[in-house]
């Protein structure tokens, strides 16, 4: 199939970036790189410097293009949006509700405060990427995406109908329904939300490596996501949300949100598509609809996935504590072959 891209990825910085980037580079040609560093990537200057650090971390002889994003805050200016558009390398602006997830303390406290920025984004056609969850304490954890759509997304789309939006990492049938019903909106879907429902979080014991945000939902929602991903509708495309945290940050009395899937993302998606006999829909989901939405050329290189069993490692090197990949220690049924291996076969 055509080499895919990852339209939602956390790469972190420094030694962590160097540890995880080779996994993504092996699988994907490009990725939309999330800006939730500490402190976040808020300006075009921050994004340029971060992009240089990502480029410097690409293993020798490999090709990879980081597509940068800006972190929206209450103080982002419309002028910064114009500069971002002119930069060519900033491809989108990311909205996090303040306090919703990892490193979101700088996030937006009230969406309507950003209307001048949304106006500028609509004008220059800069996509808005949404972490679509409310943080209101009276809203149940499992309803946060649905309530975000009702309270914030529907009014936003009414104010800015031409603003192109990606509802990131959708987790519910409500989100699928909404994306299908509205214009100028697409959605990314992670491998964990296609493969697992919320039961896995508490299967006989608490399993922190399946904890990400938005949290896994009921089986009926997983089925709706799998149906959307395999439907051939270009509004749904691949975004892993691979979000590395060191083992001690996950296995803790106050563990971080995030699943690590960069190691084996394509294998996980392939398994999900195969489970509903939809392998013929995988290439467009992984390699066509994302670049089409972002108005970028599709990749021309090919990759090969083969049917093989292999065991996901218990841990990969990352800081002094190591990183536990999604489904660590378990058997996989597909494997991405390196170009050299594909030729040998
Ligand atoms: C992400 C992270 O760790 O940066 N975690 C996650 O659970 N998805 C943040 C995010 O995208 O919500
Ligand atoms: Zn994310």
C-alpha cells in the first residue's frame, strides 16, 4: 500500500523525542506534530525551533516531514495566525480545553474568547484541531465528548461555518454522527479506540497502559468508530495519538493519560480493519484522506504489511524508566516489513 501518514502524534522533546521518532519514521512519511510541550509551542518562532529539533532527530538516511501545529491559548493573536499561514510549515492550530489532558494548563478557558483568532483562521483557511472534551466537573467522564459537541462544537460551527475543523481522536457514536452531519469537518481515529472498549481498563486489575484521553468508551461506540473508519468516507482518517509517557508516569497513584502506539501503529490498524473484513479500505484511511484534507500531495512510496506473528516488547528504551507500548507482551498478527525485507520476500 501507499506509505501512510500520522495526522495526530506526540513526539515530545529532547532525549524522549530521539527515543520515539525512529518508530514513527519507520512507518509514516509525515505526521501532524502536537504542540503540548512544557511550555507549549505557542508561536511560529516556537514551531520553527521545535521543527528544527525534530528534523535533527531523524535517523540518518531516513525521510520524514514534521507538520507543525500551534497551541491555542486565550492570548493567541490573529496576527500569529497570519504568520503561521505564511510560514508554510505550520499546518494547523490545536485547541485544548484548559486542564483537559497532559500539559493542557495553558489551554483555552472559554472558547468564545478566541473568536477573533477563529475568524482569522477561517479567513486564511488554517485548520482547527480540537481536543473535543469539556472539563466541567459536573459532566461524567464518559460524556465529555458528547457534551463538548453540544455545548461548544455546534455553536462554533454556527459562528464559523467555513472554518475547517478536525475533531481529533473521536471516541463515540455521537461524534461519528455529528461529523457525518456537518460540513467542513473531519475526524481522526486512534488504533486503541478501534480495538478496545472500556472494559480493558479494568480487566481483573487496573491497566494504566490503556488509559488515554478521551477515555475508551462502551463497545457500541467502538463498533461505530470501526464502521466509520472502514466506511470509505474521506471524513475519517488515521491519527494515532501515540503519546509516550515513561513507565513510572503511567504506573503511579496518579498516572498520566496516553497510549504508545508509534512502534506498531500500522499493524494495529490492519488488525482492526481485518476484524471486519475491510482490508481493502485501509489504504485510503491511512494514506489518502489525510493528505486530501490537509491539501497536501499523497505519498508515492509503498510499504508492505505481512501476516506474521510476533510479540510486542514489554518495554522500549525511553528515559531511565522505559516506555510500555500498547498491548505490551501480546501477540500481533501483522508486521510491517522494512523496504529491504519486502524486497527479500
Ligand atoms: C496526550 C499526551 O499525553 O500528550 N494524552 C492522551 O491521552 N491522548 C494528550 C492528548 O492528546 O490528550
Ligand atoms: Zn493527542
